C-alpha cells in the first residue's frame, strides 16, 4: 500500500471514530495523518472539531487557524473558527470569520443562523432579525432558526411576528413543550390570557413537571379573572409536588390559603434562581427604577460620594445597585438567597464580599457593622416588617441609615398581591420603624417600574437610629 493510501485509510478511520463520538481517539488519528502530510487541511479542520468537542479551546482554535492557513478559501473552516470564537466570546473576530464564510459561500445557511445569533448576543437586534429571516427562509424546516428568529422578534417587542414564528416552531416540532410555552408567553404579553392559558396547557401535556409553565398557567388564569381555575391549577401542581414552594405561595396570593408573614426562603430561592439569567434584561423593559431611587436618596443624604461608608446591599440580586453605591463605599457587601443571582453579581467585580444568606438571620449576626443598609425591591417579599427592621437597627452604626423601597398599599398594614409580592401602607412602615428604634424617617412616593403597562406605585424610605 502506498503511503498516500495508508494516510487516506487513517483519515477515514479517524472520521469514523469522530462521527461515533470517540473524539479523543479520532484526534489522535488526525494527528497521525498530519504527521505524514502536514498539508492535509481536512484533517487539521476535523482535529479542531474534535478538540472543540473535548473543550480543549486553545488546541481547537490552533487547529482551525492551521487549517485556514492551508485552505483560506474553505468556507466551512471559516465558519468553524467563527463558531468557536463566538462560543469563547470573541464576537468581533467571530463576526469577521462568519462574513468571510458568506463571501466564499453566499448560500451557507448555517452561517446565516450563527451570525444572526451573534448579532442577537451583541444586542444588534434589527440586524439579527434581517439575517435570521434569511436563515429561516433557507432552512424552513429548521426549528432552531425559527425559534431564534422568534426570540429576536420578542426582544424587539414585535409580538405578532414573534407569535407567528413561535407557532411555526410548533408546526415543525409539535411535541416541543418549550415551543408551546413560548407561544403562550407571546400571547400572555399581548394580553390574550385565555389563549395563553391554552398554550401553556398544551406545553404541560408534553412536559407535566415544568414549574415555569405551571406557574405561568396559574398566573394567566388569574389575570383572565378565572380565579377558581387558577386555584385548581395550583392544587393540581401541589398534588404532583406537595412541597412546591411557588405553588404554595401563589395559593396564598390568590387568597386560597392563609397569608404568610413573608415569602418562604424556598419560594424566593426558586423564583430568582430561575429568573437570574434574564433578570436584568427583563427589568430594563419594565423601566425599572428602584436602584436609581435608592442611589438618589443616598446622594441626597450623604452629598458628594467619598468612598467612606461600610455599605450592605441587602437582597443584592444581580448587583444592579452595586455600581450606584460603590462611589460611596469604603466596603460594599452584598447578600441574597439566590445562588444564581449571586453568581451574576460576582461577575460585576464590584463587591468586596458576597454571601448567600437569609436577610433577618444575617442582619441579626452583624452588630453595628454598617453605616448604610440599602435594599431595592427586597422587602416586598416580606409582609411583617418588625423583625427585619429590628435586625437592621442592630446591624447599623449609631448614625447609620436604612434606605429601602417597598410597593405601596392602600390597606392599613400590608397585603399579598396575585403577583406574589407584598405591598405596604406608609403608616404601617413608619410604625414598624419606630418600634424597631429608628428615630427619624423620611418616606416619599415614586413609581418603581411598569407592570402590564401600568405604573407600580412605590415608597422610597430613609430612616436613622439617631434622632438628628
């Protein structure tokens, strides 16, 4: 057998191993091929693909670049390198190689799809939609292309287009629970609650255990005024999962069980762990103002930022308050119950310390530690406020300040809303602060965000232990 024939046999053996998922073995054979023929660009490209599967990112990039050096006019290799760089977050370089691939092969549907995803990832939504339309036209039976286009339409608030694209996904993959869920989400956002509930039920018929879909079904039924149906859906959920914290809390919010003094730790943790990834983008669409209101109140009291305060961001979430509080902070600590939220907060690299902790228990263990305790939209998961205010009083220094937001209630004390959050009456808040030992309190009314197209009325409070 001639050496070239032997090398071809090695290459085919490597491809067989590659296609059966034996990536490490395949990579070894591709290296043998390249040792005998360093110009074998297909072996070099395939070696890159195996290294990528093995998450050997540096080796994968090196192999793809080596393949391109041998065959720069090969569109699939340009695409492979672009896809890897996209995965690694090198967006500008990835876009460059995607565009080179399309120059070489203008009908390369996968490149249109991945370029559309990259543009979505970098916030260039209009450009993304235009590219993904092409991808969807070129791959009419590709559910992923339709679903990504639908997601971009949804982000652009082009709801009829998003709904049509999500429905196309359900036609392509009728047993995809995720697709039916997103049809429901689009309908819910369009305020078509009964239709949304029907789509959520179709999703549950495929994936009965989905907590996100069961919560969405109960929420839309309640919003449609179908109280009994909403309660029944939650009871069915609890029959499947008797300890389900979200279902238990929602039943109380609908008045079907006793109102708890506060949302359970499991409810808060489950809700925000699931919400963490999309938290910032979702609140941005709701004109979320609570962190800015806290920052304005802090600046009003302390004046020019001097990095002199020991500050606690109580219920820090993803850290939206952190860059606003940092200029005032000698030290900045964040606590939250949600590990998912804390992971994103840590990525901001603004906090000196982050802890996963329940608020009252944490505050009770800190004696005169903080000059400022700031809390944006956290106390709305507590009904009774006496315990948290007493713990905050003990954690503050003698002239320290507690600054927080709450949703405003017209009741005598507090109430649990169907959305799962508590609202509080101003007089009740003042009385609780006084009982906890706070000597001076300032409370103003403001809009915290919009919800369902309506402003959410809130309270922004500042309170001090010192009477001066």
